[in-house]
């Protein structure tokens, strides 16, 4: 059923015409009949009254002439009575006619009212159903349908609505299936690639265990194999996280954790790599930093990602700083570097996937272009936020905010973590 | 050093695990799938100090093999090696006593630490 646009159907137009016709016919018919009958009766009354006056005049002249006075007197009285009867009759007829016309009017109007009420009622229910169904559809219930019936208009509307809902459902189904296939593919690919990667990485490590038996050139070659394998693993992990995030299946396991401890873990993991490039790494944690509700591995992943970026994009000898403090109800962690910074047009898209530094830069850096997109998803899953601030040529700052536990209450101090921090 | 039963459907990975574990001084027995694991353990219960099982293998997975062994009352400590770091989300393994998960690619330092904890 494909209809370009909705027009008033013959059925509704007919019903309206017939309704009007019946109402007018009833009204006009009753008025005409009533008035005609009344005029006829009025004429009869006038004729009869005239006749009666004539008879009375005749009787009075007979009386004046002294002819049969008794009969004449009786005739006068009789005619007077006769006219009284006629007057009563015409009064009754007038009343009846008025009643008849009134009844006609009432009947006509009632009929018309009933007809319109019926029409409105027969459109109202389906329309109300449609309004409700549209609400459900907009709310995401793609299985919603309306009963098709009643007037041709509402039936057509209902049919069109059902068709639209079915189409939406079909497309959503196709999209879901494509998404599932994509997720399935990424999961399978990730799984299938992991075994060979395990072998490559494992045997390369095995070779390095006997480093003293390798020439420097050979050892360096094995290091290259290992570096690239680790990069592939990172890419694989990022793709998996991203596919999960897209499918809404990126989950975190949160538990209370000392923010200071989380930060120190990440810094400890990255210190060697940062110092290997002759870069300075400073750590400033405000004493008494509260706990956060966090998935330790995931927050560590975020901080390691930020530190890795700083490490890789900054030149040798740069300085990188990590600062953490309590800010309102949050713990704010900043990763600050004095490297080349991020141009404004890149900064705008920095948390979008596959957004990376200059082509020349990325050749050298070799990240996956996914780290910040995943970091953003992860921080947001924690109910936090992440932002970047930079002026080209004057370094960059990445700021992560995580909701602190018991932010409404007094600051909880953790002697151990505070001691470690100092 | 106690004997470790290692199961993986990839011969290369079995070779890698055997080599690294033997270098650490462990005695290693290998199995190609879950069926082999169950057979090997039931043949001589108590001979193994640790099971190192790949979570996904053809015929019978490491998880299914472990479930069967646990049902038969065998409580040998087990480490599950899986392709996904967070494989515990994928299947319900809450009824099994699992001493730890090892993600692929394997971080051997981490693996050796766990083995030492479980076998000493």
C-alpha cells in the first residue's frame, strides 16, 4: 500500500453529505408540513368564523323582524358558542404546529449532533492510538503497531504508520546484525591473531634470554621484532576495546582505590621508558588525596596512555609532569609536558579515533591513533571527564577528572598513600 | 620441582611454554586439548602441582576440562590462559576454583611469579 498523500476519502465525504442532507431534509420537511397544515387550518378557521358571523347576522335580522324569535335567539347563542369552539380549536392547532416545528428542529439538530459526535468519535480513538504509538516508537519500541480500521482516513494513517514502524524495525535489525558481525569479526580476529603473536613475542624473548650468545646486530634485530610485536598487541587491544565500546560492552569493574596509588602505579610503569629518552618526570600529589571508585587496570591504562603520548611526542630532554589534587567533588589528574604542543585544528578532534599528530610525527611515534578515544570512553564510564589544553610550541596538558568517594563528607586521609606521595 | 600440566591446541605455544618453564626448572607435561587434560590428570591424580590451561581449545576447552575435574573432586590449582585479558567476562566460571588468569601474549615474569606462589 503506497500512498503519496492523504486525501479526504469518498467514505468520509459521503457521510458528511448524507448527514447534512438528512438533517436539512428533516428540518425543512417538518417545517414545511407544519406550516402548510397550519395555514390550511387557519383558512378553515377564518372561513368557518365568517360563516358563523353570517349566520348570526341572519339570525339577528330575523329577530329584528320578529320572525320566530326563539329560534333566532337560540341560533345567535349557538353561533357564538360555535365560534368559541373554533377559536379553542385554532389555539390548539397553533400550539400543535409550534410543537411540531419545534420537535422537527430538535430532531434535526439532535440527528446532526449525533452524526458529528459519531464521526468525531470514530476518528478520535484511532488518532489517540496513533499518538500513543508514535510516542512508543520515538521511545525506541520498534515493535509497536496500531490496529488498522474505522474510517478510510484513519485506516490509511494506521497502515502508513505500521509500514513506517516495520521499515524502521527492519533497518534497525540489519544494523544490529552488521554491528554484531563487526564485533564478532573483531573478537575473532583479535583471538586468532593473539596465538601467533604470543609465539613471535615469546620466541623473540627466548632469544634475548641468551643475549650473550648473540652478536650486537642480532640482539638489535630481535629488539626490533619485539618492539613491533608489542605495537601490534597494543593495536589489537585498542581495536578490541573500541569494538566493545561501540557495542556498549566495554565494562569496568570498579572498587574503591586510593587515587595516589593509581597514579604512582602508572608513573612507576612509565618511568624507565621516559628516562630512557632523557626526559624528566615530575610527580606532585596533594597530600590526603581521596579514594576514587575505579577499575585499577583501566585507570592505569588511561594514565599510561597519556604518559606514553607525552613521552613519544616530546623531544629528548623534555620535561613531563604529573600533578594530582582534589578539585570540588573530583580528583583532578594532570599530565603536563613542555613539548611541541598540539595545533588548534588537531586539538579540536584529539579525542576522536585515528586523530594523530602530523604525518611526519606519527611516522616516528607509531601510536595506534586510538588511545585517546579509548581513554575518553574509559574515563566517561567512570563518571569522569577528560580534556586537553595546548598552545602550539608551548606544550600540552591533559586533564582527567574522576569523582571522589564521599565527596560530600570530610576528606579521608590515607597515611600510606600520602607517605608514598611525599 | 613439581610437574606442571600445560594444555594448548597450538604446538608452537606448547613448545614455547615447555621451553620457558623447563628453563625455570619445572618438569612439564603437555596436552593438546581438554580431553587429554582430563585423561592425564585422572591417570595419576595428584601427580601435577599445577594445571596451565588454554581457555579455548577444540574438542574440549580448558574451562570444560577444569569443570569436569572439579566435579570429580580434583582440586589441583589451575591457571587459565586466554586470548582476552578479560575473558572472565565472557563465560560464567564462578563455579570453578581458578587461581588466576594469564592473558595472551604471555607476560612470563608475571606467569613465573604466579607459579611460584601456587607451587611453593
